[in-house]
């Protein structure tokens, strides 16, 4: 067994934190919608994904620094200089990727006018400014961009460009049928993500739109996360190589990709079926709980055995 090392523990904890941010963010976006119970999930997704992206990139920068400096750590001033600017952070990660990898995956993310670049700009804006939009507007600040309104436009763009016509027609038909049935008995007091009043039919259409757009939005965000994850894995392995070379008796750098391997993917079909990913995660959690429970019971039985 390798001796305990505090750097290992801190990197491990950061891995757990980043994993939870990204996983929770994707799960929230998968269920976010305009109804009262699920509208808040948009904010959960925006916070968790912007934080997860920022910390994944900063972890990558730290691991790269360690790999290039005999496992020495940078100081806090060095880290703070990167701020919350996701666009600048990704430019730094792109520089590292070009140095350590044969693949230029980040170039595709930063391709001009790509949907991925627009989504990155959205999260960059949220990380630096618009996460305070509600409070800033309430306290008199002018010309504030509402992140819900901004995301609404991105969702509509995905819907118009990538959802098949037959699906759109089916949604319109279902909305019309439900409206004919429910309208005489229903009063709707609701709004869209841009705070515009909506009818029952419009509400149904928007609800179904967000349902069908969610997997495609998750896929586009995953196309941003995946190359960062791969670059992190590359520099992590370089740092582990330095670890083995200089300190073979100590485990200082964890195997970082293991924190993300079960849900970060470049397999479009797997990502689009996010429900399966959530169910797999639940099964893994249940399995871990069962194993931990069995181990605990085993230890209790052993403690009761006569010496």
C-alpha cells in the first residue's frame, strides 16, 4: 500500500467535486422545463456546469504545472490570475492540448459561429456576470442579460435546426388536441423563459420543446467538456509519470480520468440517451451501498468472534 499523501487527497477531493458539478448539471438540464417544479433546474444546470467547466480547466492547468515542474505546485496568485473567464481558460487548455496531444479537439469547439462556441460564451457570461441577473435587476442595475432568456434562444435555435419536421408537427398536433380538450376548463397563469405570458397551447408546445431539445443540448455541452477531460487525462498521466520517477514510494497523483469515465463521452448515441446514464449512475450508487453494507456487516461479525 502506498503511503498517504496530502496532495493525493486534495486532487482526489477536487475530482469528486468536479464530477458532482458536471453530473448534477447534466442531470438538471435533462429535466429542466417551464413548469413551476422544474424551472429552477435551469439555474441548477447553469451554476453546476459553469463551475464544473471552470474547475476542470483549472485542475488541468495545475496538473500540467506539476508535470512540468517535478510535481511542484503553483502558488495561489498564479491560480487567481485565471479568474472566472471560461473563454480564456479554454484558450489556455487549447495551448496545452497542442503540446501534449495529437488531437486538436478544442479547435472544433472554438470554431467560429459554432453552436458549441455560443454555448461556451453563454456559460462564460453566466460565470462572470449573469448569475446575479435577478438580484442585479431588482437593485436597479440596467441592461442586464437574463440567462433564462439567453438560454431560451439557444434552445429554440437547437429546436429549429436539429429537430426533425415530423417531431415538430407531432408536438403542434398534440398541443392543439390538448388545448381543445382542456381550454374550456383551464385557466393558465404562466410565462415562458423570457417572462412573456403564454396560453395553455403555447405552454404545452414549449414544455415538449424543452423535452426534445435537452438531449441535444447536453450533447453540445459534452462536446465542450470532452476535449478538456481528454487534455486533463493527458497531463494527469504525465504528472503520474513524474510521480513514479521521482517518488516511487508515494502515490501523489490519482488516476484522474476515473472520476468521469462513466458519463463523460464522445459517443453521441450514449450521451443523447441521458436517461440510461442516470440509471447507470443510480445502479452504481446502489452497488456501492450494497458493497459498503456487506463490508460493514463482515467487520461487525469479525469483531464478535472470540480471540
